């Protein structure tokens, strides 16, 4: 009897753990002004990255569609703005 119990315990320890992966949710934003101009989220990110020459580790963006501007903070210390439209 002890041998059978040991085999069952070993099988339980070696059983693979199933892990499910969540699909990454990719937002689809469109920013629209009162003058019916629009720009996508990806386009704003690309404009901000193009305005900064260097390695980007973090980006914070504040969009003011009524002004047509996106204000940004890159890597916690570089600030600036880009035109949206």
C-alpha cells in the first residue's frame, strides 16, 4: 500500500499546470475636433515619438482637441507639444 500512495503523490507533483493567456486589448481611439478633423491614437503616438530624439521608456499624453494640440511628457522629464491635425 505505501508504494501505490507514493506513485500517486509523484504523479500529482509532476502534473503540468495549465496557464491561459489573456489576449492583449489594443485600444482604437479616434480624436475628433469640432471642425470635423480627426486623428488616430497611433498617429498621435508617432508624432510625439518623432518630436523626441532619443530612447522612449514612458509617454504621458494630454490631448486638447479644441486647441489642436497634444501635450506630452517623455521619460518623466521632457515636455513639449505637437499639432494634432
